[in-house]
């Protein structure tokens, strides 16, 4: 029942993970709000997939269903259109209180620079144990305590269900797909 327009004045943090050919690219808009003195997170995902990827995807029927429901954007052609993601992100930034956008630097340098040129605080977030562990610990605690909320997007649910937290010798955790 969450509606992103109800969060326009709340701080928004965006995570961007790009893909080009057969993988899903994702943008996750996370709004924060203090409720009863505790930080709550409200997540709204946006997913993109090249339409041609449906030809070889073992989950093609599921992807088509999500696209029909408006939960996955199918992009014409063989590759994810970074310009479209960039333009949608800039349009979204005009309607929210965007604090920063974190991006995986893999294939994102040009897009990040363009966003910066347009006034978006874009920060590089490498997928290292040192970066991932504190974030994963906070998400884990927020979920356990009922402080993480999302709009029940089936694509997000599926992706999250595939993540397993692996520990290293220093008890840091990092995500792995199973």
C-alpha cells in the first residue's frame, strides 16, 4: 500500500546497479523517515531488462509477467539504455529530496558523471566486504525489527530471496547469490 508520492519530502537515497545485455539493471529509491525515534526505510525499486534477453532467459515467462504488471521495464533492443535510466533518474530527482546516489562503478562512469553535472550527488560504492558489511548489517536489523518497508514488488522479492549473507574470518558479511 506504499505510495512513493507520500515520501516526496523525506530524504531519498538511490542505489544504482547497471547491467547491459542479459541481466536486470536496477535502481532502488530508499526514503528514510524517523518513526518513534527509530529510522525506517521505504524502498521503491525500478528494474530494466533488454527485450532481447527474453529470448534466452530461463525465467522469460516470469519476466514477461512482471513487465505486464509494470514491475519490470523491457527496453527495446539488445542492451539496457543507460540514457533512459539517466533521464528517469533526473526526472525522479526533481520530485524528491534526493540526498545521494550510490552506484557500482562497473560500466557506470559516464552515467555518474552526467548525473553529477546535473547536480546529483553521485558516489561510487564498490562491492567490497568493507563497504557491504555495515550496510547489510543495518538492512538485516531493519528487516528484523520491522523498519524496512517496500511496495511488495515481486522482482525485488525474488532478488532478495536469492541473497545469502556470507561471513569472513572477521565476522563481516557480504552478499552472495545462491
